[in-house]
């Protein structure tokens, strides 16, 4: 998905959130044949695509509902079942199912490329080069066709504007005396976005593990997911936070006393990739789902929900910046993949989770 280089700015090596656990039914699947890479448009019509499609995701429940409803308008004969939770918990479920002999998911839509790189190394993904990839920047597409980014989500500073009168401009605000006991962040043990942030920031000059030790010394609260973080700031329970941008923009649009800041040092970015499981039981429906998410209609839906689209030619929604408008902090994706478990262990040792 990304060019393997550790540039700190502009390279767009990036890679989604979220909050609260939920399950819609118990998915099941049987093994099918592995798809071969495909670059020509899918010639199947909606009338020929049917059956059950099992979808694992870390998207918020309301967003999942909207996505499935839009997909079903085009493919009414596909019954979509979904399981949603934080990316790290979804990944744990996949690993448990794989050990039991049968991964039940057909399609995955999870936080970041590091997650998909791990699954790719385990040979759990199916190569599919959707025709829609021609409109997706190559930096966000796995060259082997195992996954592709679906949106752009930056982790930013968020504040309660009733509590914080002077908006901060630096990540150092979270380790300053002004934010002592009043800051909050998501846990990398639950959130894929948070795990990605830990991996990137600890490998970035000016941050490292000392930054996280500073957060601990400042008594930052660590909760499960980004949704819980945003809720605490919106309610005035906390004043400062590290959280994904789109959640803050949504809440601000509702009139809540919150605002988001893209810090001057830059921001880590994830792209919530989508991919098909190797042993999908419904390959036609899985490919149709990927095509829809990456299509112009799918990307306009994402923008309407409040995400910055990844597809060229579709602007960011009100309240968010396009990726060309802010500085990106990135790191070598292969190193992040190799170090994720060790990073989470180190985080746990510091924060005692």
C-alpha cells in the first residue's frame, strides 16, 4: 500500500478507530477458491451477485449501517452480516478463527496498513486489483493487490473550547502543565489507529518513547477507543485529547464545544484499508463490495458521512483538511508491522494497562 520509506513529511505512508464493541449476528463462512489478481472491470451484474457476505470492520456502527444500505441498493440480493469492534480485537478474532481452521470473514475494513501487512504475511488475504484503483493514489495501494486504502484519517489534537481558551499548536501541549490530569487518548491495545500512532511517533525525532513517558507523567487517561476519547472531551470531562479528526469534525458540526488542531510537527495518518480474505466463501460479492467502497459513489458516501475521501477528485467534507493541506508523520511500514507487538508491550509497561 505504501512506498517503503521512512520519510517524515509528505510521503503519505499512512494507514482506522474506533470505538465501542458491537456484533450484528454471528457470521459464518465456508472455504472457497482463491481469486487471482484482476485488473479488468468486473463484468458481473447486480442480478448475478447474491448470497451472504460476512464483513469484519472497526468502523462505527452507524457508518457500517449506512455503507451496507448503500451497497444493498446496488446489490439487493446480497445479505451482509457484520462484526465490528476495535481493530486489535477484530484481528484477535481473525487469529482465533484461523487457528480453529476457518476464518469466517469475506471482507475486512480495518484501521491501518500495518494490520493488513501482518495478515498478508500470514497468507490470509486474497489478491484483487479492483478497476477502481485507477483513481486511488498508488501510495495507498498494496502493489500485490491484497488491500487498498479507502479514506484518509489523521490523528489530531482535540480540545474542549469551554475549557481551553487558547488552542495549542503542538503535540507538546499533551505533556505541558496546562493539560496535567485533563488529557485523554485511545489505547493501542484496542484501537488500530492508536497502535499505528504509537509505532510512528516512537520512531519520529522529537517524540520517541520519551513522549509517551511524558504523557504518563502528566497523568493522561487511556481509554479503549477514539469514540470514548471524543465523548469525554465533548462532555467536558477532559480538556485535551489525541483522537482521529473526523470524529471531532462531526461533533463540532452538531454544535458541541470541541475543536481540532493539526499540530505543527505533523500528524500520523491511517487509510482504513479494505481487503478480501483468501478463503472467502463468496468471491463475487466480496469483489463487488470492494469495488463499491472504492467507486465514486462509495467515496461520495464516505464524504457525506464525514470522512476525507481517498479517491482523486472528491473533496474533503466541511471541517476537515485534505491530505495536501497538512504535514504527515510517517514511518517504514515493514518496520511498524514487525514491531507492533513489541510496541504494544512497551506501551503496557509504561502505562500499566
